[in-house]
């Protein structure tokens, strides 16, 4: 895999309006895992990585009735929140509508949505059983993805495009095992998805452990690179 895309740049057409936050209890089951992933540096901001732009975002499909905005499709963390140790409801927004073919998204909340919200949308659209999507950056899983047997989105597909959303959706629909995939053209990019936040995050952490183990087992050791 090769290639790197600029992180944090919103490439979709965004129709956003300021609105009150969702209720804290709605995002609590997701937000606590987001804090764990932040501590593991799978979500973060680092001056030495990706030009210092924050990375990692989380979302939760929400039953419309449970939200103030009755048309809400999912709740996603806001853009450039990677550096924050903890998020509150004020760091999340509601995605009200999206169109993958035109790369457009409508959202409302205290902050604009993550720049990778359309990738989340593609997963939700592809699989009705998915309730949670987590996007992290892990050099270890990404480099070892093929060796681990994880599905990898073709590196020639540019991140943040309808083609990427379609490719992600196709892999999810195909019932890829392990509910984890690597984004070949998006350096270190991993997408995890599942039926609940805890199982999605735990599965991701399990694969993180396997990747660390595989990196360590490589001989001769060369900076954790599986290739
Ligand atoms: Zn990313």
C-alpha cells in the first residue's frame, strides 16, 4: 500500500447549520470508547504525523425518535477533535442527510461533522445491522492489513471521494470478516464497524494487538513494518 492523503480536509459539499447538541446519554456508550482509543493514540493529533492535523472519528446510528431532530441518520464526532482527551455532546453533530453520488452531506449541531463523515455514511448505507463506525489511524494495522487477512480498499481510490465511499460500501456488503478494513489510499486509515460501540471498539483493539504482535515477530525487525 502506498500513498497519503491530506487528513482533516473536508472534501464533501457540506450543508451545515448551528444547532443544540444531542443529549449526552445518547453518545455516552460511544464516547467512553472514543476516550479509550484516544489514550491508545488511535485517535489523536501529533505534530509529526499528517502535517499536524487531527485524526480519528466515531459515529453512532441513532433511532430517529431518540433525537430532537427527527430526521437524524447518525451522530458523528466533529471535525478536528482528535487532539481532545475527552469529548462531550458539544463535540458531536447530527447527520440529517447525505448523497454519496454527489458527495454531499447535511448536518446540524454545535460543530461541523468530521471530514470523513461520508465514509461513515457509506458503511451505514451498506449494512443495516451496523450501529457504530469508528475510523482510526494505526500504522501497525495498516501496514499489516494484508498479512492479517483484513480487506483493503484499493490504494488507487482517492480518499474522500464517491469512489472511496462506494468501495468501502462494497467491502462491507460483501460481508468482510472481522468488521475491520484498511483504506489503502489513506495512510494508516482503518475503519471498524459493528452492532454496538463496545463490540466495535473491542474488536478494533483486538486487531491492534494482533498487528503489534505481528510487527514484533517480523524478522529482521524494521520499525514494525510488515511489508
Ligand atoms: Zn483518516
